[in-house]
């Protein structure tokens, strides 16, 4: 994007173009002659890691600011959870059963985006990891509501394009997991975690840790699928063992439907939110 601010200097794109047309000599063909900010080999050097981290933090942040996005609702969840129409091809019976969560994520994102539209799409904007499964469902629901949504993708060893429902100019790609996680949470007004695997667990526990330690303000933190989360993680035993405090179990709530999640977010008061762990 062209810098519209007034200053007396030639802009960088003009000089990049000019540098392409200099006479080809031994000197001008040398890598050392390339403009530093247009030299991919230079930017990818090990010594430039701090600069690359800064660029990844800046790029997505600036573009979201330019779109006027003030707050987001984050959807974490498994890439392997199929749409119900495709559940017969699921790898396991459990994944087939969890396909219902695709529909709940889709409905929740649609309802939340309807709320976002009332703010001119400045607040309550759906943000996902940009991939398939639950992420696709979130972006899909936002698109069906006629709003926008964010996709924060990560480069993986296998090819994976963003899902087709991400708003194109809000589709970002990251090299650094840490910077991607920052963008997930920097604008988060609520965090919703659907069933998933290592990636979902990683994102969930990091966000909970930030809230637990006071490094992040408390927001509605909802775990979709009570049966899944209470079978996969023994929350009561974590508290009973003393590795977390009893009150840490109050940092999140279990929900099973999009309507239930919307009601909790609409009526959320930090002092009154309590987790409901079966048998607790």
C-alpha cells in the first residue's frame, strides 16, 4: 500500500523499481548492491530473525487497524473435524460424532457476526486459524451473515491454502507461531475453544495461562462440548493435585450450543462467571 503521508523523500517502491533498471555490471549484479529491504536472501539470514518477528507483528496489526477492527472473537478448534455432510468419511467414530461442533461453530460465528455488523464490523469480528474444520466453520458462518472474518494461517510442511470463507484482505500467513498467537489475543473480546488436538490444546492453555497470571485481561472463555472437554482433561484432578488453584477452574465455562454461548457473552460479568465441572 502506498504511503500517503507527505514527506520530501522518494518512496521505497520508486527506488525498488529504479534499481531493477540500472545497467548490469559486475558491481550492480552483486548481492551486496541490492536494496536491503528488497533483498529476500538478506532478510532471511539468521541474524535478521528479530526483524522478521517485528515485520510479522507489524503487517497484520497495521492492516487490521486500517480496516478499523477494534475487537475480535477468537475461535480455536480442530482442523480434522468434518462438516456433518462429510462425517461418514471421518477417520474415527469420535470425529464423526464431533461433526456436530462444525455446525455449532458455524451458527455461533453467524450470530456473532450479526452482532459485529451493528458496530460496522469494528467489534466482535470472528478470528480463526484460517484452515479447515472448525476454523472453516467459523469463517463460513461469518460470510453467511454478510460480515467479515479474519484468518490467521501458519506455514505448515504440507500445502494448505486458507479456507475459502476468510475475508481475502484479512487472510494472513505467519512463519512464527508466537507472533500468530499474539494476533489471536491482542484484540480478543472473547475466546471460544472447540474440540481439537495438540494445536487447539496449545492455544487454549497458553491463553488460559495469560489470564491466570494476569498478563491478559479476563474475557469470556468458553469451551464448546462439555462431554469432550470433561473426558479429555481431568480438570477436577488438576485442582485436587494442587498444580492449579480451585479458583482457576472459574476462568472458563463449558457450553454446548451457539445460543448458550451468545447468552453467556451478552450477560458476561467477570465477577460472577464460574465454571461448572460435573461432580465439582
